[in-house]
């Protein structure tokens, strides 16, 4: 296939391959991803509603959790609708502008969630290590500032990477061997030297991952030390239960991201990259509300109360 080389201002259309190399799996994959996306929306919207209606949950921990659920809804909604479309429709095209917008939002939400999880680790550190000073150390204004900071970091990092991408030239009607405009997929349809962009992306990725993991690890080192020193088993159990859900979510999120970016960028690894991308953009947003609701007594009690009120209203 002949490609026409164009700059960023005149590039018009890219073609998303998706999972088209497996035509027999198109409908099963559509049904699978549609189910996961539906559960993701219901689960995260459910978390937001539960936190909203229960005054007992109007605390810093649940304030951060509500923003985590909001981020899960957002970044699962960046890729999934387009993925569902290309699984059942012949039209697999995406405009250059649409591709850059998709990249901007997915990158912003992923980096923001990375730091949101680090902020939540710090919150657990304060709750476990300084419980008597928790409300003093974590007032609402400070929590709002932390949340605003995570969004600002995510947006700023993405704008820098996006700027480097916009300086490149691309093949018009370039074929993207992916279901969305993930960074390596966008670079694959560039026809100019992308080494500077890749260097900037690598620096930002390492800095973001290292700083968020460092905050998380430092917080949990202090938490573990504090838990070990606790004399009562009841206090130990309570402290441990407040952290296990968050630690599970962090392990899954960073584990898949590290796995994804340790894979060499080659044609033989493209399927693995697509599967790994699907895991962190589609599966993780579904798992987070399940992790936090199944292991959280306050959330489960609120859900039961809402269900019983709903049933009672129907019966009367």
C-alpha cells in the first residue's frame, strides 16, 4: 500500500486495525467488552451515588475514592466506545484530530489516576499513623488541593507529550495496529524522526511512575511499621482492612502498566500490547469498584440500605 506523507496540519485519517485479524472473535469480543463497560459504568456510578447519599462517607478517603471512580468512568469511556464501533462496523477510520484528542484524554486520565492512587496511599498513611490528628492534617481544602494537583500534573504531562507528537509528520491513511491512539500506536504511523518525542515520553513516564510509586511505597512502609507496633489485634485488623483494598488496586494498576511498557515495540508484540492496553483501560475501571465495595463494610451497608429502601418503596 502506498502512503502519502503529510504534516500534522494536513493529515486527515488513520485506520484502526483493532482485532480484525481475528474475524471469528469480533462478535464475542464486542459482547465481552460491552458487558465489561456496562459493569464499569454501573459500578463506578454506584460508588459515586453511595458516597453522595451516605453522610458517614463524607470523609477524605471517600472523597478521593469518588474521584477515582470518576477517573475510571472517564478513561474507560475514551477507548471503549470506539473499540465497540470497530468490532461490529466496517468503518475503522479515525481522524487525525480525533486521534490526538483520544490520546490526550487517555494519557491525562491514566497519569492522573496514577497520582490519585499515590494521594490515597498518603491518606491511608495519615489515617493509620496519625489517627487522632487525621481531621487536622487532612481538611477538605487540603484534600481538594491534592485532587486538583493530580489533574494538573496529568494534564501538563500530557500536553508536553502531545506537543512533541504534533511536531511530527504522519502517513495519510496510516494503519494503526491497535484499537486506539495509544502512544506507541501513534508513533508507528509517523514518518519522521520521533526520537525526541520518545525521549520526552520516556522521561515523563519514568518520572511519573517513580514519583507515584515512591510516595506509595514510603506511605506503606510507615503503615507497616505502625501496624507491627500495634499491641491490640483489633486495632491491627482495623488498620490492615483500611489498606488492603487500596493496596490491591495499586498492585493491579502499576503491575499492568509496568508489564505493558516493558514489552519491546515490535510487530510480534502488538497483540500483547493491545491485550495489555485493554486490561488497564477496560478491566481496571471495572475492578476498582468491585475491590472497594466488596472489602468495605460502610459501602456494603449503604448499598444494602439503598436496595431495601428501593424494595420497600416498590412493595408499598
